[in-house]
C-alpha cells in the first residue's frame, strides 16, 4: 500500500510540534555567595531530592552546586527525555553534560490529561506556573523518583553524577521553579501541544456533561390531552381523546415563529472586523552592535559527530557576515532614505571562499598551531599544498578577491596608469622596474609591484633570484607609496 503524501497543513503541524518539543534557555545568571535551598518551589526541591538520593558522592554534588551558583552552566536545551548543556570546568574547552529521563507512554498521557481536564483547578494552577501536588503525585507520576535521572558527561570523571552533570541538574531545578511545563516537556509533550489537547478534552468533557444534564432533567409535557369529535360509521359523532404532542414531534412549533424576511444570524470575519482598527507604529530598529559577538566554546569532539573547532570557525564567520549585513542595512542614504543593500559577501567559488574563511577567522599573520592545522585541513580538502594555502591567505588579506586573483593570474592593462607609473618611479629616484604584463619587477632586489583591476598597486617580495613571490603589505593606489613601503621593509 502506497502511503498518502503528507499535506501542506499536516507538514506545518508536524513542524510546529517538533518546534514545541524543544526549548533552549540562555545561561542563568550566577548567584555567588547565595545560601540556603537551591530550589524555591516544592517541585524544584523534589527534583533535587531525586538527584541527591541517587548520587554516590556528596562531595561531587557540593562541587556541582558551586559550579551552578557561579554560572558555569551555559545554554540549556530541553527535549523529551533529554536535557543537554555545556558546562565550563577547569580545562579551556567546556564539557557536554546530559541528563536523561523516561518519557510517558501515550496511555499515561491520556490518563494524565483526562485528570487535568476533569479538574479545572489543576489547569488553572499550571497556567499560573504552579504544579499541583495532586497532579504531580497522582497515578501518573511526573516528578522523577530515585534512580530515574540518568547523568552523562564528556569529562573523564566517571562519577554518577560528576560535578558537571550535577551542576546541570541544579540549574534545571531553577528552570522548573519558573515554569513546570519544562517538566512536562521532559516527560514528552510541549506546552502548546498540551494546551491544545486540553482544550479539545475540555470541550468534549463539557459536551458530555451538558448532554447528561439535558437527559436527566428532561421536562415532562405540559400540554393537556385534546378532545375532538370523531365521525362514526352511522353518520353520528363521538368524543375522542388525543395524546399530547411531544416537543420533538414534527410540525409542532413550541417557540415563537421567526418574523418573515428576517436576516439570518451570522458572524463577521475577523479580518473584516479588524480592517479599520488603528495600528500603532512599529518601533525603530535596534542599533547594530559595535562588533560581532564570539561563539561559545564547544566541548571536545571525541563524542560529537562534528569537529567543534570547525563549527566555532563557521559560527564566527556567520556572526561577522550578519554583522556586516546589518551594519550596511542600517546606514542611511541621501535624503534620509536607505540605499538598496547589496550583500558584502558575494557568492564565491569553494576555493576562494575557503581562503576567505581562513583569512578572516585568523586575521593575524603569525602561524600558530591552530592556523597550521587549519592550513593542513584546507590543503587536504582542496588538493593544494599548505604553502599554496598560506600564500593565498596572505593575498586575500592584502586585497580580498582582487588580491587573490592577482596571485596567479597576470593580465595586460591598457595604456595609461600602468605606463605612467614607471615615469613616476623614476621621477621619485626609485629603482627602475622591468614591466611584464601587469607586473613591475626588480628580480635582483626581490621586489615587485602588481597592478590590479581596481587601479591599485600590490607589493610583492621574494628572495633575490628565487622568483618565489609573496604578497607583502597593503595595496596602494600610488605606485611610489607602494614601492617606498616595500623598500623600507
């Protein structure tokens, strides 16, 4: 049997459900020096009781509490049956801590939601961000019991839990204090999903109660029997009693008849009702930050399906590109208007984009261990040598796409600026350079100027007689200035 294709509405509902079943919380503020109970609600304390009754080492719990108070737990992601966060320890890279919890079965959810729908007070408490005792400790137990919290961590400590997983548990207790729907999400359902389901169950429950009430209080007929004369066979008549009509009998109208020509009663579309409603103006856009932010450090990649260094690298580039686009869009044009915004990052071939990433992610020219590893990876992925990568990165830093193009591709400039440059160099009493294509070279001194399509001069240098040219210094629209800077090195 061929499965029916998913409709657009069903696919949209599925996407909403998946989004509702994942919540991400920013790092909670640190509370250094705080004393007393860590959780403020009874259900938050019950969560920590489940942790403490399972823990094998109270010293690890104490260190985890300190980590949580000092703000070592970064962004927390909650999905059904799983809580994940990075926790900063003593090493430069944070650890990936995780807590697992059993989700409820569909049968358990049916029982739990029916109990909420049957008691409006429970739903009222939930909407007020409170967890009723009767709901949490009913037939379907929401709060974890001893042994139900399963901690995991990427750190080398095999404690159960380690201090990083314990710190995550303590911070989750603060999330539960603020919103018990986080607990319901851990057990398998999102807040929007639950409220929609409870709305349907409340409607069905109300309809059943109304139907039962109507049948149990059905009014007896109040119409007296009717007497009428019935003709007989001999031509005479006799009295007959007719049973009263039932209110449901067709043809019997117990209400007031509608006035002839009365318009039908109907609703008004919400769009039409709100069409003339005044709308407040949109707030002004927030100013662009002075510089792009830095991505958070990720844990070591031994247990991750990706390279954390590469992900941090791409995240930093995405932030820089977004910042450039926002800054360009925020620049006012002439007359108070805004000019059309063009992306400051046009589409590039894979090689050029890889060089752009390497040049912008590590803007310094020095070769550190991280840059060497990056150059090796790029060389292996593109079939180049590490020297090719390093030389191309230097060209990009010198002039962007134009600088990279001049590295390998000579061209023949038209008469004009290129020819006048030689005269300007001689007039400035600078060494005479031999022209070839767009290059002016003195191989004996190991110096060279390359003329770009952007009418700028790009200085290069090499070991004398080696013809191993490397981009050196910034491009300059004045050949005299470019060569003077090159000779001063």
